[in-house]
C-alpha cells in the first residue's frame, strides 16, 4: 500500500520544523553551546584523581637527622604538605577529626637510637581514610620515599642497616598516559557525559512538548508516520551533538593538551553512533513520559547510572560483576572506552569493534522501542 | 445522496466512564452537519473517533467510503480536522505553519498553494508573524486555512468559533457554506443556536447519547412541543408559579419573555390562559424554537439518567443521616 511507505517529504517537513523551532528557542540554543564549555572548564580543571599537597602534621619525639630528612623528603614528594608539628597524640587526633589534617606522622622518642641499634623501630602514619581515594596515591608514594631516605641517611658505618635492594626489580611503564594526568582521562570522558545529558534531555522533551502544547493532536490527525516523526525529530539533535563534540575536541586539544593519537574520522563516526544511541533513549523516554517534568525525571534516572557505572568517574573494573553487567548495557561505557582508545591509544577499527557493536545493537533496539511506544492515537 | 460519514454503534469508555454510547451518525456529502450538546457530552470524543485519533471500543462504519477502524490513514489523508484548542505551532510563523502542513500532506506545487492560502486568508502581509502572537479570530482562520490546504473532502471542526467575535463568526460561516456548496462535507460542533440554525442537519448529544438527529425543522417537529411566550412583570416569580400548572413541562426565560412549552396543547393552553388573565400577563403563541427543543431534550435525559449519573444525590431510602452523625 503506497500510503504506508516512509515519505521523505513528510520526514523533511518534521526536520525543518524542528530546526526552525530550535532556532527560535534562544535559551536552549545558548545551552547547547554553553553547556559543553562550562562543563569542560569546570570538570576538566576540577577533577583530579591524583591529589597532592595533602595537609600533614608531624608528632615528633625524636629530633634526629633521620626524622628531619624524612619530613623534608615527604614535603618534596609534593604529595604531602607538612603544615607543622604537634605536641602530642591527642592534638593529632583532634586535627584528624576536624579534617585539618589528612596525615599525621608519629616519630617515637628514641626512634633514631633504636634505628642505629638495629632494633627495626616502627613509624606510625595516621591517615583520614573516610575518603579512601584521597590518600591513595600519597600512600603509594610513601614506601619509596622511606627507602630513599634510609639509603641516604644510613651511609658509612651504618650502611649495614640500610635496606638491601630486592634481588630483582619491577619496571612499570605507564602506557598512554605516562604522567598519570587525570585530564587525559576526564576530558574525553566529559565528551560522553555532555552528549548524554544534552541529547537525552533535549529529545526527552521533544515529544512531550508537542503533547503538552496540544500540537500532538494536530500532528496525529495528519498522515505522518511514527518513524517519520521520530527520526525527523532526531536529526537536528544529531547536528547539535556534532557541534558539541567539536567544541569538546577542540578544547581537549588546545586547552588540556590531551593527546590525539587516533584518527579524527574515527572519533566523529564513533561520536555519531553514540549520539544516535542517546537520541533513541531520549525519544523512548519522551514516548513514555506524560509531560515534560516526567521526561526530565526520567532523564536524570538514566543519567546517574550512566555517570557512575560507565567508568567515567570510578574504575569500571572495580565494580562487582552485576554492576559491570549494568555498565555494559549503557552506551556511555562503550563510548568512554572508544574515545579513550582512539584519542590516547590510537586504536584501529578492529580494536574498537567490541565496543561498537553494542552501541549499534542498543540504537536499533531502542529505535524499535521508541516506534512501538509512540502513541498513534490519543487513547 | 452518498454519505460522507456513516457510522453505527460507536462506543467509547475512558476508564469506568462511558463517554459515547452507541453513536449512529449519517452525514451526506456537501452537507453542513451541526453537532450540539452540553460540555462533556462526548462531542469531541465522537469527532476524534471519526478522524482516527481515538479508537472506538466497539462499533463500525465508514468515513468517505473508508473503513473507520482499518483505513484511518486514508481517512486522515482526505479529512481536515480543526481541534477545539488552537493546536498549531506558536513558535512558527503563519507561513511556516502552512508550509509544514503542505509538506505533511505532500502537496505538489507547495509554494504556490501556500501563497494562495495566504491570499485567501488575507494574511500575505503578516506571513512571517509568529502564530502565537495572533488574536483568537486570526488563529481560527489560520487553523481553518491549514486544515483546508490539502483540499479535504470532509471537514471536522470542533467548536471552531468558541471565543471568536460575531463578525468573524459570520465570515467563518459564510466560508463554510461556500465550501459545502463546492461539495465538501462539514461536521461542526457548536454551542451557538444561531450557528445551529445555519446547519443543514443537526445532532444533539448529551451524556454520550445521541438524542435527536435531522434537520432543524424535523428535530423541532419530532419533539411535538407547543410553546407560548409569556411577557409581563416579575417573570421570575411567575416562572415558579407557572411550572406547577397542569400541562406545563418547561419554562425558560429568554431575555424579557418567558417561554412555556408542553406536549399537551389543549391542557397547556387552558392553564396558561387562566393564569395570564389572572396576573395580567401577555400571552402569545409562538413557534417552538431549537433552543426550547434542546432544553427539553436535556431535561428528558436528565430525568431518565439521574439515578445513574448523579452520584451526589442519594436515593431517599438510603440512611444519609446515619453517616453524617448526630
């Protein structure tokens, strides 16, 4: 039946209408451009998984050269910022409780004497582990510092007490991000986060807006088909998504100096696929929601797990199996791997495929769902 | 005459509410068919079922020769539907709205057709004005122009003249008659009696039930009402008194006069003549009007269905006091 076929004229009518409405909606337009810039500036500079200069206090009963050297070595490592000394353990406890100190180093009174006697005395480092991530990197740096200090101090006649080098050594190569630069991880990840938020929200509102304004009734009374409406409404947002991607990529390159090892074409193709996946989510939510407020709530409901379980904020491999399964369903998880793979590792298509087919599958399934949920009548 | 709309037994429920009950409707081609009834009587629901926006729970029929349930795409293609509330895009200009509709209906020579529509509307100079900034009358004209663009064979108009000034209403009806003369069938719902009288045929619907259908004259004749006009002083008080006289079924104040109607001509005449002579009222026999008939129809259905529809009113045998305490 001729009337049942997809009509490009009707589809184009929807596309044009959406573009016109978008152009008139200045605030939304400003948000589309402003949101990626603000988020980049905010998160790109703010998020740092390698915290340094953590406030440190010393409770020292031993004023030897060893303790002086240890404190200054901590300071120069840049992980610890030695704020001063404290008279006793009670005041140290107060500082930790009050949050003024993250670390308190206790050096017992006759530490250096015991050290010289070979009694292997212990130092105590109290740390505020209520946020386990904050002291992590500093603690990892601690043992090498101590080793270094011991070797330097226990020279000459005391060299027998110095730690013996291990019979073998482990070389660590930090590939793709040798300086452990958080921005290299966060900034490409932000691209996915910004796209998820704007794409899902904008299209989430697209259909409910028609319903709330009563224009849906008019649209339903015309011969336009669900697929024409849905795909037509999506197109302008694809363009918006590409503009946002470009803004973020430019900022990543010029402002944050994120390496760009892979191909630009690959980045854009992957971004296009990811945008499509998010738009189908938005349109599906839009078909489910009764009004714009509900659409917003559903967007948030979708957005939170996307951010928390996708490996954008917390390591994906740190999550239990069931959470990883949820994460694998979310497009942002795959996009994060893809974009980091292309930008930092220069992955080629074969290496990208394992994260591309889930996105393709997701998009096709959700599109089907959106068309199914699209209400053809006012019932 | 072939029928533009021929439906039988249409029913629609919204939850527990039975909104349209066994609707039968026959509308001829080139006919202006008026759809009347109080608010919430099921007019909009009926119209929406006819243009495929709502699926009837039961019933069958055809619209322009296409099956109402299976071929609503064909029906939509040939029907213009004007919603009760203005439902064009406020943030698109007049021309953009018309362009959008022209594309949706895949009109050939779109630009020329839209220009012609703007010309007919007299809106050429304001074509780039946003639709949301138009006044009520202009919005209505734009809506009519847009749903006429694809030259439909059937127009479904849901209270098109609500909130429109009298002169714009007159223009609108002249346009409708022109369209009907060119063979277009029109189903129009309205609350205005003067508009009802301009229709070729009428249907009166209340609480989802079609109470009368036919020409204005046949609907009036069908109720077999006889009406007298009573005028004089203190009509409100007179109304209360006259209501209880034998033969009086209905008293309605029309401006400065009282219309008293009843089916038993002789009884009513005798009662009124006696009452008017006593109170020095002027009595005049008048032809029964549409409005008298509709009020009569409303009353008869209210009397019939009161037990079902009026939940607030308890039956006298129910112990209402017991629940109220004291």
